[in-house]
C-alpha cells in the first residue's frame, strides 16, 4: 500500500490547487453552478462519463473497468456556508459573506484526487460512481439527488463518504460500525397566556413563568425519562416574548433542537416533548403548542461496509492510526 500513498503524495500539490480554487470561489446550497462545472470538466478530462444537474446542482461521474457487475459510490459535498471568512490566507474566499468554513472544498479535492488515481491506474473490477452532492448544509442536497433518481440511474451496492474532523490527530482515521452522528430535529413552541400589568399578575396568565418551568422540565427528559444508556440532548436556543418592561406578554415563543443516537430514542423524545408542551404550561393557565421542523435521522454506518473501511485504512496507515469504535458525535 505504500505505492498508493506515494502515488497520491505525488499529486499533493495538484490536489491542494483544486482545493484552493474551490476555496476562493465558494457557492452556497443549490447555487454551486461554477463549482459543479469546474468539477465536471476535470472528471471528463480523465475519461469519466459525467452527468450534471442531478438534484439541481449535483454531479455524478461513472467509470467502469472489467466485467464485474459490482458498483460502489464515493461521495463528497460541494457547498459552502453563508459565513464571512476571517482568514488572511492567499486562497481566502473572494466572495463576500460566503466561505468554505466546513471543509467541503477539502472533501471535493480528496474525491477528485481519488478520481484521477482510479482513472489512471484502473486497478479495480466493476463500476465506481463519484457523487458530488450539493446543499449538505441545508439538509436538502441528498434528498434532491435521491428524488432525481440517483440510485435508479446509478445503481450501487454501497456508498462511502467521510468528513474532516479537527479533533482527530492529523493522519488518523476514526469510524464506528454503528451510529456516527446524531439525528437533528428542530421545533418551535408557542405559549399563549393572558397579558396583564406586571404589578397585577393574578389578573393574567404569565407565559414567561410557564416558559421557565417548561424549559427546566424539558431538561429532565434525557436525565429522568430515558435510560442512562440512551443518548439524547434537548436544547432551547431562543426565547422571544414581551415588549414593555411593566407588562406581562400574552405570548412567548421558544425554539430549539433535540438530537439522539437512535431512531427509537428519537421517536420517544419527540413524544415526550409534545407531552410536556401540552401539559406543563396548563399549571399556569397557559396553552402550549408546537411546530416541528424534522431534519436528518441518525447517521449510522452498516457494519460490513465500516469493517471494509477499517481494513483499508489499517492497510494504508497502520493499526495505530485507526480508531475502530470512536464515540459518536451529538452534532
């Protein structure tokens, strides 16, 4: 496997140049037109059959070697964030208010490096589909590509992806054969009471006190309503209510998220939040309602494919550089 590393290391400057180009020209979700065009042109120059516009701005490049019916997918994301870059590097973003602050430029450059190596060596038997996915940051790109027939148009037996992770030492690989990242669901709670003068709270129904009680109650869901072996976090991140300093408002709005490491726990937490919202505020004669904004389910690796990645990483980097059962992230 040292020959593999040597070949890829020889392309280090080229891969860095691709990343720097993408970093200088960030594009946010579903606006990755120039990014997609840049990637597609490179892939075509190496002999790939390239399909653009999959899921709006997604790119799929396919290469078949030999006669095996097996096929795999290798996936990277391409979108940037609507964040002003503070770096002073020579390859910093040239687009005000947009930057690759999550490292998707690096993911795309890595997949391009793999693409060129596979096209040059052709040392496999079967089909590889390279998937450059848009709009990861807004959780819309993967569903858009799937809805556009990704797996029907490009059948594959398995799909592999990675993410840079600053907390892991340089040159190491970490994975798990189960949950890797938590689910994400957002919600908006509306508490409706009765406005009154702050000096006469008995004449109204105070949604601010109800909100405080509800926030504390929600924190008991992970600590008292779930098993200590179940991982979940419920966070209230916004509180909005009231205008005058001497008047209790009639409405308070809370917003937040909850995250879990199993879909079973995810459903349980959702049901408990809904129950608390409908019952807890009634103690204060306040009515609660909730709107849900579902996000991603748990990111969970299949065991067989995770073991293949581990075997490959050990073969290339050595046993000491590979963590096979990393603790999953709640992010």
